[in-house]
């Protein structure tokens, strides 16, 4: 009788341990990848193929790829809660994309799954000859 009670208790304890392990691993797996994609423009023109694309959360690069077919696509992993370093996204994180070293707008909140986010890069680069003409107007 005592051995059957022990066997029953052992099964219950193993069952509880399995549920705890599966649910804690499941929380990380449920987030999955954040997969933004879309069209991208650079100074009003469709992006060229091969430009560097990086996803940032704060100052940390969490994914990178290159432009292709006038757009981009990224796969940002979920943050691993078992590590101290930030290595992916969690709910509430703001993702900023840089294309060819320039900030693309708009930024967006992290999400699970795949979503279209069209981006544009606008710089404030002024050609020197244009700047000279502007200065001449105020003489």
C-alpha cells in the first residue's frame, strides 16, 4: 500500500515539475519572432538592393539584413529571459530601423508575427552649392 502511495506521489510531483518546465519555456516560445517587412524609400526613391538594414531596440542591434526588391525584411528574435543581455524583443519595446546608417521612420512597437511597416529615410543633407545660394540671399 505504501509503495503505491509513493508511486502516486512521485507521479504527481513529476507532473507538476513537467507543467512548470513547459510553462516557463512556453512563455519565451510564445513571443516568437517579430518579423517586420515592407517597402522602403531613401530620399523619396525606392531603396536600391544591398543596403544595410539594422533593427535597434535602444542602442542594441537585435537583427540585420539587406534591402532587396525595393524593400526590407527582418526576423527579430524574442528576448531570452534566461540571459542578462538584451538579445531580442519583449512587449512594449520600440524598434527603430536604420537603412544604410540612417534612421528610417516611423519606428514601431514590437509585435509577435509578421507585419508590414513601410519605411522612409529622409536626410537633411544640403549640397554645398545650395547652401552658398541660401547664404547669398541674406547678404
